[in-house]
C-alpha cells in the first residue's frame, strides 16, 4: 500500500500540489523569509510548506523534505545536499564584553556566561566545541524546548546560543546578533530529500536549484 501511495503521488507530479516538509527553525528563520522569491520565479508551482523535523515518510502526505543528515534516511529516499552546517556562538552585540574575554589563546567564552541550550539539539555546544577545538567552561545554562526559542533568547540578550550560520545570517546582517568566535563546519549537511532523483525541468529540480542558489 505504501508503494502504491508513493507511486500515485509520483504520477501526480505532473499534478499539481506539492507538500514540502522543512525543519521548523530553518523554515521560520531562513526559508519563509526567502519564499516570496521562489513564488515569483515559479508562479505555477503550488507548494505547501509544513514544519517537520527528524525522521519522515513519503507515505505520510509529504512529497519533499528538507532535513539535516543527522539521522538515517528512509529506505529508497534520494537526498540532494544543499549546504554544509556551520555553527558558532552568537549573542547580542552589547553583550560581547560581558560574556567573552580576550586570552593568550584568543577570544573565549567567560565561565559565567549563560549558555542557551535546546531540547531539540541538546548536544549543540559539545558538537561546536569539538568542531572548533574550543573548550567550553562553566555550567551556567538555560534550556529551551525548541531551537528557535534559544536563538530568540539570544536576540533578546538572555545569553549565548549556538547559531547555525544559515539560521542567523539575517540577524548578523541586521546587526541584531554577532558571532565573536566565527563559524565552523560541524560535519553535517542540509539536504533536499525526495522519493526519487529530481527530473530535469521538474518542480523538484527547479526547487533544488533555487535552494542551492539561496544557500
């Protein structure tokens, strides 16, 4: 039955209406602010955006998915890489002197700086520390339920969050946030997942090209 559903949805690809599932924080902070440009370029494409994170199934009502490759893909899934994940500590500009310190080894996080954690990516600080070869001292933390809450808390000046570059690039451009220690690749990538490779000229192929251009 699942194979039949997938085949029917694929046949409808000459169809129609597409449902694109995207990780919530990426959807909120990166994709939606740029989506008007895609719609202007693809006026005939009927694409419905939905928030979804982690494992997924094309038999559950979605046609395409944008996910970070930090979990096994569904069997038969075709994944096209979009961009590498680059992460770094971010905070409000007026909090840099309060939470960061200059040492002989360079700029570092002060032990009393409040680190903002999130249940949806609980190892973000450890992963950044390993990728940047930068120790994290102190135990002062505040944990939020979702990743976008921790980033918004950083914008509000509540502490220092681990910010993926694509998710905070607009804040950096506006000067709302700064990244005193820069960004490093953590080894993961965001990908566009589909039941099969996008066919040239199809909506998924054009979406893939647009996503890569915007990255």
